[in-house]
C-alpha cells in the first residue's frame, strides 16, 4: 500500500492549559472515507482542528501528502490540499452566499470543482447567491459549507458533524454527496455523532475516548463489535 | 433676515458647512479606526499621532525635497503607512493573545512617544502649510464665503470614504477582510494568509489617518499635538457608529460634524461636549452603537 495521505503519530494538542489530545495515532489512505467515532469530548473535533493547526500548542507528527505539517501555519496546511468544514459550519454572516462560496482560494493548480458543477450538486445555492450566508436554512448552510471547500481543489476533506441537526431528507442528500465524492477519488475524514449515517459511508472507523484512539475497525467488523461500540458511544 | 427657529439662516447654514468640513475629517479618521478595530481588535490610540505625522511628513517633504501638496497627498500616507506596518510587525503582533487593553496601552504609549519626539524636534508652535495654488480662493455661497480648499477637503474625504466602502463591501478582497474580521482562524484555515492581511490592514488604516493629516495641514497648521484632542472626538464617533462598522463610522462621522456645527449656533458652550453627551446616550440605549451588530 502507498504511504498514507494523512498520518498522525503521537499527536498531542492543547487549548491554553487544557491538554485535549493525548497521543492520537491514525492513518488515512488516498480515496478512503474514515470516520472518527466517540462521545462528545472524546477528542474527535479537536483532532480535526489539530490537523488544521487551529488548536493551541501541538506536538507529535501530522503528515499530510507526505509533508510534515506539525509546525505549519493553518493557511499553509490548507494549501497542501486540505478542506475543512467546521462543526459550527462557519458560514460568514457579513458575506453573501456567493462570497462565502468564493472565499477560499484555490489550493490545487488544476483547480477544483467548477461552480457550475457545484450548482448541479446543490441547486438551492444557485438561487440564494445574493442572500447573506446566515439567512440560508440550516441544510443550505451545511451544503454551502461543503460546497465551499470542493471549489478549492482540496483532495482531503475534514468534515465535522455535517449531518447534525438536519432533516432526514437533507442527511440523505449529504450521504449521496459523500458517496459521489468518494467515487471521484476524494479522501474524507468524517466526525459523526450519527452512527447510522456514517456506518453506511465509511471504509474504516476509529473510536476515540479521552483524547486517544482506543479502537480501530473496518466496515465489515462493525456488526461483530456492536457491544464495544455501544459502550463507547452510548450515553 | 430669514430666521430658522429664531436663529439667522446664514449663521445656521454657515455652521452646517463648517460642521460638514469637520465631519469629513471625523469620517476619514473613524473609518481607519473602525477597520483596524474590526480585524485586529486593537483600539488604536496612536491614530491621532499618525494623523499628526501625516501633516509633518507633508511639511518635511515640502521643505526638504520640494515635494508639493499633490505629491505629499500620495507619499505621506505611504510613508506613514509603512511606519504603521513596522509598528504592527514589531510590537502589536505580540499582543493579540493578550487582553485588548494591552493594545490600547501600547498604542497610547506610541502616541506619546511620537508627539514628544516631534515636539522636541520642531517645537510645539504650529507650522503653516501653504494652500496649494490650484485650491486658493473662495466660493461666494450667499450666506457665507467658503474657501475652495475646504470644499476640496469635503470632496476628497467623501470620495476616499466611498472608495474604501466599495473596496470593503463589494470586492473579493473586501469579502476576505470581512471574513477575517468575523472569524480570523477559520479564514486562515481556508488558506488565506491572515497574518499578512492584518499587517496590511493596520498599515492601510494608519495611511488613512496620515491622508487626513495632509488634508488638514493647510487648515489647522502642522503641530505635534494637532491629533491629540481630535482622536478623542473620533473615538466617540466610532463608539456612536458602532465599533467595527465601516458604514456606521462614515455616516456618524458626518452626522456628528453637523450636530457639532448646529450646537455652535444654538448653544455654543456645549459644542465641544455635545458629541460625548450623544455617546453616553447611545451607549445607554444601544450599547453596540447605531450601526453595530449584536
């Protein structure tokens, strides 16, 4: 197998004095969809933020596209080809839908998805181009947050809780989008609370607890580990 | 004679026009402050000192290098803006993780340093800067005689304010600036070099102050303390308009110039305090300012 596209080795991260990641190890290969599972506070969101360089101090290793990124600034990390969709969606209220969509600069030389293609994928956005970003419905905002990073040509997508709080029909649409992206060769890391959403999408799963990876499963191992998953995901 | 509420019309109109001139300065200065505060969260107390340096650079360009007013209008903002870039990179940059109060204290200290240095070098009496030949003379408006230069100040300030507003609200660069103002770390995570943007924004805000200083030089004379009292008024303008609101700072700058002018007619004793009274009322009723976001 080729070298992983994303590899974390003994990744530690802090927010100020608070030590949130305690040696995370994981790897994601090109074209894979990988989900981070775990309870709230297990360190899944912090893992994505630490990959982007958005936590405070970090130590250990973050290797992206074969480059060590542990001491890179967030804008350099993004320009390696990483698209980040934050948990709170991060739609800018002072920007129109169109401005939100066009905000991230292209990170790949051969460009990303064309705007026309994005409108095929998310027709609602086209009609709302001039509305302020935060006047969109929750589902539309989530589509905008995903569409925005597809335009840049990023090959690795970090998607934090994209199904959270959305109507089932929109969650289904997002599921179709993820499958479509996978078939186009995108590499995707999902953080999901909605186990049923991610169970059908991901190739592999990392279960996190206490700021560490505690289990690693392939999709075909899910059924046999239902009791363990219950223990780490149940409340 | 025509009167309005018992006050002679020419007096009212005359003060309104003078208020318009002052308001143009308030708008230009508060615009730079608002842009800086929006992105950097720094209350730039050195704004008045950069305004003063703009006036001095224009004066020195003239007597040392023979650069005329029009040249100074371009060069002085560039020179003072470059100084601002240096200040941001060397000093302000280290304070962003601390309480915003530290930025205020640092810039307050810088203002005192700049003013003290200029006073030591050039004394505290004002230096006359000549009105450029093309703008000498007067317009006879009937109710008053308006120096052409003051009309030019109004036109130039409003044009610059309008262009900056267009740049921020209607262009791609402005959208990036608005995004970084709203959420700097996420904007950076999209691949935008926010630290460089912060530096250039501070430089640009400072350059606007210096431009106001050049525009003021032929009116107020150039002196080390020309910005000291002005900056306090401009802070009140920014608070009234809403911290960080571009549109709010321009409109409230002009509006308060008018209000000040009218107060000079109605109750001259209050003309220097009226802006602060309005600020207190606005803070009580709408703490985010007239055009601020919650």
